[in-house]
């Protein structure tokens, strides 16, 4: 039998042109769909957050904010700065599973990146009205401005453990700093106060724009910024994965709180066990400190003043709760009840993942998150966003540190993704970081 001669078929120019036009139209459609989801006021210069009228950005104010952000003078022991947990050289994170505060104890949360934090819907006043069943809770926990939020770690007993009044006294003792405040805010005589501290740090953080990643270039109008796999991944992100239900807008976050794991899930139970151990560790460390300070003082971890011969450990043991919670202090675990949607910008460089920092690999994180969302979407015995302040330690935390339940909402249930869809989705997530 004579060998068969294979003659390659000449490509049809019309078919090639049709495929090219189809790909171009699909890319444009994706670009239009993505742009349509962005807030109207941010579509022009969309990744540069607008400063509020009472806190315009200036070069001197940004430099002052950078100084305060990197200064350990804001913490009680003068060893912890904002940049300790949000290092600008490490994508405004610290790479630890859970950050550590003034007692060298885990605070119970993984530090999120601060890239583009000025675009957070809550700081822009774009969060919708709360659901009917959470209106009373929303009144107790109002949405904070970025200026107010910058002050809250200072007052958290296990983060910086300080007070605004003490910080002001400390900063006033620094030579020339009062003059820097007056020059930054253009008004002499006001000097250093809490309002100015928050505004200066917020001005600095608003300059931390999202990375110059391929997806940013794509949203800004460059249709060739994403590769074919990344475009397919964007389609999965928007459709079958249902990721865009929560990770949307300029900040890639809806700013809402969602219950992302079941109350009896492994990570929720593991988190509660770690928090119980953390509370015991904090109690022991605070007892040692109070003993060194001659004892008998009122301690920030408990509102009760120890009686003569009684230690802080005794007070906490008397009132201990079986479910410590947010900020590692008390109440039911916020990880199990609800977590505010984080941003996905620079996700490839901000491992470990999840609020407990339990996963180092992005693919493992995505697969586990999809599986947990499918389970968490089932009916639970307790509603999302319910907390308790029975623990005296939690009751002592300033109200501004309590989680914001302005819009606790249900979670989407993603579909099962095949291996090709998962590969494309991971490729798209990689486009949210700068190519290296």
C-alpha cells in the first residue's frame, strides 16, 4: 500500500479573520462588563482615591503620615509600629500567619495588604443600607472613615495597647514634631491632636495605590494587557466561580461581611482553640506586668480591679468564656460568624491566606475557599453576624474596634470547577499582581 502523502490544509483567511474578530469582541465585552461594575465617581482616575474635603492630600501631610505609620511611638511599649504588621516593602503585610502585638502574642488575624485601602467601599460611603435584620446592630457599630480606622489599632489592648491621649503626650515630647503638624495642616496653634494623627496616616495610605498589575491596565482600557488564559479566568471569576459577587469594584471587595466558614468547620474550631490559648497567654503576661508595676491596678484586659492578693489571672479565670473572639479578646469567633471581604490586589505576593493565615499556597487556598463556601451556604443554627459581649475583656474594648455589621449578607455558592477552569482562574488571579 503506497504511503499516504499528508498535504497541510491552507488556513482560510476568512475563518482566521472571524476568530480574531470573535476574540476581540469577547475581550471588549469583558472590558465593558468589568468597567460597568465600577463606581461612577471612580471611573476617571479610578485607582486614585479621592480625599475627603476635610482632609486634602499634600506632600507634607503624606510625609508626616509616613513618619507616624513607621513610628513605634504610637504603641505602649514603643516597639510596635503600623509598619510592623503592614510593611510597605512586603506588600503592606508581614508574611506571618497571624500578626503579633505588644505582648509578642498573636492578635488572632492575618494582616491584610493595604494596597488601595482608600478605595474600600466603606471608606467611600458606598456600602448599601443594612438588611432589615441587622439594622439595630448597624447602629451599634457605625461605619468608620479611614481617618477613624487608622486610630483603632492604637487603642486595641493586644495590638498597640495605648491610648490616644498618651500618644499625644509622647509625640509632643519629640522636638520639632509640633511644627511639622502645623506645617502639614496649614494652621498654626492647633499642634498635635488625635484628629490630626488619623488624618495624616490616612493621607499617607491614600497614596498606596493598587499595584500596576496587568488587570489594572486592562481595566484602564488596554485590551491586550491580559493573556488568553487570564481572559478565560476572568470569565470564570465572573460566572461559574461567582467570585465577583463579593470581590468587585475598584478595590475588588464589596466591603460587606460574609460568613465564609461553617460554625462547626475545622478552621472555625481550630481558631477557637487557638484563641483560648491566646487568652490564657495574654492573662499570664499581663499578670507578670502588673506584678512588676506593684500590682493592684485596673488592667485593660478586664474591667474589674483585682482585690488585694488577687492576680489578673484569677479575675480572668473567674469570668473566662469558652469562645474567645474578635481581636483575640472574647465573644464568638468572628472567623466563624463573618469576615469582611478582603481585597485581592497583589494576592500572589501576600501569602499566607485566610484570616487565620492557615494556607501558604494560592491554589490550595482557592480550592479550600470554594469547598468552604459550598458548606457555609447551608442553613446554620445561628445567624451570621451575631456576637456576644458577655466576656468582660471584649466589653472593655472601645466600641470602634468592634466589627462593622452594616451589611451582613449571604454568600454566593460557587459551582464545581474543572481543572482547566481552575487553571484559568489561577492565571487571572496572578494578573492582579505585578509580573516578575
